[in-house]
C-alpha cells in the first residue's frame, strides 16, 4: 500500500515537516508538500509554494491524495499573525481543501494540555481547530504533542544560542517537567497512521520519559562549559510581555511551566513503538 499512497503536507517548511517529509520520502510515500516559504524538495515529492493557499491553484494538484497532514500553526502571536488567524481560520481553509479535493483523512498536530476548559489563547485556538476537524465528517487523527525534539527543533536552537554566549537562562525554579518525544518516533507514528486504518482518535504525542526542565538543560549542556542561571519568573514574563524579540513568548512560558503530562502507554499499545530515550540523546551530545 505504501507505493500507492499519496500524502499532502501543509506547513511543509517547518522543523517537524522537514523531518517527516524526509522520513516519508525514504519510505517511498508520494508527497505533495505545500508552504508559504520555499523549501528543499525530496524524492517522490511535488512542491507547491503559495502565499494564501489559493484553492483554485492548489485543488487540482491534490486530487487522488489519501491523507493530509496539517502542520500549519504558530506558537507566538504578532500583529499580523495571531492565533485565531493562523491556528483556527487556516485550519478551516485546510478542511475545505480536503473536502473539495476529496481527501478522506486529516492528521492534525494540536498541543499537549489542550482542553475545553483552558483559559490560554493558544490552547483555545487549538481546541477550536480540533472541534472543526471532528465536525467536518473527515476521518481524523488529532495528536496533542509535547516538545518534539531533534536537530534544530525550537528548544534546541534556543539552548544552542544560549550556549554560544556562555549562559543558559532558566525561567523560575526549573522544577517543572517536560515529556519530550524524538522526531523520528513522531515520524514513525504518523507513517503508521497513514498506512493503517487508524482514524477518529485524539492522542497525546509524548515520550516515555518525564524530565524537569533544569535537568534537561543540565544534560543538554553537559559537554560544554556553559553556566546555568535561574531567572526570576516575574522578570522573564515582563520581558515576554514587553519585548517582541524575547526568547520566550508569554504562551511559551505558560506551556513550559504548565507541567502537562501525557499518556505515552496509549501510543505504545497502539503503535507498538519503542521510544527513543531522550536522556541518552542528551548525554550523547547529538543535538549540539
């Protein structure tokens, strides 16, 4: 079935998409990848660059596709690109693309901690997007990911930048936990969703290991001479609120300190996956 499978990836130029597309290409999946920015093309891939995801130009190229993986989204707002516009309204556009192109199934990456009771703007936009997908009559798999870790993921780039200046700043105590999952594990799970009859599920996309942020930073930088400094949370939040170039956005901090936990055993049972050890990856220094 793999050779006859055609997959659309929207938001194709980001970290997750780049790694996923490479993985699927190596598995001989036929790809149609769509982005507003230019990107390197892999084998078995058709590239579409479009500013506004214009239906007239895109729909004819998406025909006969089996699955669409929607990776369009933002985690930090600007005046031009807010959560409602990108996370919610764009999801509506992607759903319409699926329906008009007769793509029967959509895979969507939401966020760990998303729920109908969340007061956070980021989570609200993701929850409303989930509801749109569920009500669309498309087959769906919605993942709620923790930090997805790999070469040049968002967190890794932040830490490497801090290492270059000789000091990593930790917001607050650093005792809050994260439950990262390795990008290759994510790609393997999504491939399984593509080629097997798994639909109409909402799943936490998390690794098997939970680690405090301060220990994550310590392990990450263990092979360097980097100083680690805890910064008062009020100071960090003030910077996030007043400085558009702050290392952390307000919702970045809310998610980080939220200490959200996911159910990795459900993933393990469904996909028979052996999770990559994040601690081993950190100790190996392969992310540096």
